[in-house]
């Protein structure tokens, strides 16, 4: 995959996108232009891109597949790129009457999914990921910002949430009711997850961790821990 297309994929995950017209004027690759239309769910634009630049499609699709099957690609990147590549290949096959490219994409994606299952991991669709993120953000009522959301090869989910600092002297905190609800959201929308954790922190200080496998919770407020340790150290042991 070209460096420009890889960078655009990153921008799309961050929501920093340009218009298809502007990208076309800048001489964007067919992959870059198609991803932009795909992200906006602009079916007409996607068809037009394939029709106008069909000769460039096979090479770009193969490059996406190559990147998605590389060791450094995360499950989320793989799912997104195979979704894009599959859509491109499907439109291309309808235009030229040749489904070999689509077949190649399908077979490679199935190989990736089989490999994940063999490692104990399950596929997490971007739709399910987006739904979980949305629910968690709503639960946080504007105070939570998701900084990490990834699934490892063993199928364990790692979520890190930054909690907005309190405006007063009291430190930010995560109520038990909220952390329990967060765990329920993940388990409901991502039932294939094999465990993992949700970690909340604020200004570099850990607040709470939820173990998705055991359902255990523990506060890890470092300042509070130090304070408690100091108090305990000042008391003598009763005999």
C-alpha cells in the first residue's frame, strides 16, 4: 500500500478527512480517493471512481491486502482494509466481468480470520468497536476520552480511558456503578472477547481497572495509595 494511502487510513480513524473533490484535485491515488468515498458511504462516488480509474484498481487492492496481512497490521486495521478492498474488488468485478480479484481478497481475509481463531483471537468488526466506543463515551457524560482500544492476538481487549480532571481540589474518580456498566457494555457488544481490561486514569494517575475476564475491580489511585500507606506506617502494631 502506498504511504499516502496508509496515512489517510490513520487520518480516517481520527476523523480528519477531506472532500473527494479536493483529493482528486491533489492527484490522490485511487485507494485514497476510494477510502474517502467509502468512509462517507457515498455509493455513487465509489462507483464513479472505479469506472474512471479501473485500470488502477487491481494494484491498489493487492497493496491493501498485502498491508492488511503484514505482521504489523492490527485486527482493526485488517478488518477495515479488507472491507475497503472487498468493496473495491466487488465493484471492479461487476465492471469488467472478472471476479478473480474479489476471490483473492475473500480468500486472504478468510485466512486472516482462521489464523486469529487458531491463536485464540476472534474478529472484532469496526461497527462493533464503534458501538462500544459510543456507549462508553455516553456513559462518561463528556468526561471520558478513549485513548487506547485494541485486541491482541489472544483475543484480549485493552481499553484505556482518560478521565477529565476535576475543576476543584477533589481528584477525578470513577464510580463503581459506572465501571460495572462499562464492563457490561463491552461484554454485550463484543461477546467473543477472551478477557482483557479497562483502565481509567486522569492526569497520569491511575483511577481504576476492570478485569474483563475475572470481573474484578481494583482502585489504583496512586496518590490515595501513598496516603493510606503513610497512615498505616504511622500506626504501631497492636499486640
